[in-house]
């Protein structure tokens, strides 16, 4: 699933692919905002992204199921 996070006063958004579900990302965001802590995301390659919850402007959750790409996606 693709997750995009907009950060206050930063022109570029943070974008990453993660294996986490939309529900788990939403829950982690809620906890970070409630505790005024750090929002932590882990991408597909195991790298962690830490964002101070007070600086988050928005979070865009993409679809959980990736669409097939290429000629293998075509069925006869």
C-alpha cells in the first residue's frame, strides 16, 4: 500500500510503499497524535520513517491491493 504524508512547512511529501494495512496505519497515526509522539512507518524494505505527529499536515492512504502491471496482467 502506498502512504503519502504531508509535513507542515515542507514542500515535498513523504511517500513510501508498506505492507501494513490501512487500518494499522490509521491506528498508529491516531496513537501518535493522541500522545503527541512520533508517527512511525516501515516500508517494504524494512526502513523506518519517523515523523513528529505535531508536524503532520495530512496522510493519504492508497489502495491496499496493487493493480497488476505488464503483459502478465492480460487474461485471454
